[in-house]
C-alpha cells in the first residue's frame, strides 16, 4: 500500500480518523482532571563531605574526581533511600505506618557536589516533613556505614505551594496520538479484510486476464 492509497483510505474514513482520537483525548482528560489527585514535590539539598576531602591540600576548587565522587554518592544515597530500615526509621520518627504513599528520588548535578533528595506525594506538608527526616536518616546512616565524614543539609524542604504533577496535558496528548494510531490501524485492517474488487488493476491481478471494456455509470442518471 502506497502513501497515496493510505491517504485516500483515511479520507474515506475521515469520521473514524477524527472521532476516535478526539474520544480518547476526552476520556483521558476526564480521568486526569476528574480522578487524578495533584502531586507535590518537596526537595532537600545536602552536601556530603568524604573523609578524603580533608587531604585536599587546602584546595577549594571542585575537581573532576570530586564530581565523580558526587555521582557515586548519589547512587549510594539512592540505595539508602530505598532501604527498608531507613524508611522504617523515618516513618516511625514521623508517626507514620510507612512511606508507601511517597515517591523518593535522589538527584545529583554534573557540575556541583550538591545532592538533592526529592519526595513526591499528595500532601505538600507531609512531603516536606518526610524529605527533611529522610535526608537526616540517610545522612546518619551514610556517616555510620560509608566513607563519609559528615552530611550537611544545605536547605530544608519547604511545603510546596504549586503541584508538580501529574502531567495531565501530556497524558491527554498521548491519548490523542494513541487514538490516531488506533484509527489508522483500524482503517488499514478494514481495507485488508475487504475482498471487493475496486479497480482494474485488482481485477487483472485476481483473474489474470486483461480488461477489454468498461461500462460507465452515472450517479443519479440513466446508464
């Protein structure tokens, strides 16, 4: 099937090609704005001082090895944040049964040694509390079991005022595109299942005989 033939098929089924994507987008928008709760993200910035930093010959500059160490520490802190004992200690200190309602993410910059602890949930105040306490628990654990001298909190988490998600517009656009692809697939499938002979070329290919004549038909008139 050529691109021109596909465009002709889509034109013949224009109602389906337009209607299905719009329907999918409307349903997705209804679910996103009607049933999905706002999410908030609280962030804590921390700085980890490794034991090897004291022997840096008084240099205040951030070296390439320092940045690599920051990336490795971020990976280590991410594992600590997922640790059951660390999460249990954080939840217990805050009087919560667990942290299942929160998503925790650890990020580090490629140009600084600052590591960020992000906590996402439906309650902005609870997110800030969990972020601050979790950063403290991660720091205490890192000092105790890793080659870390100290973990300093640069800025405490504040309760966010604006939601960080969900990405309702993005979800709606994805549903629109999914509906469009589904409509195209349905049109192509319907054409493949249609066994009617629609032109001279198909008749020649099917019968193996040339076309020797045609009977023109006029719509709404006599033959």
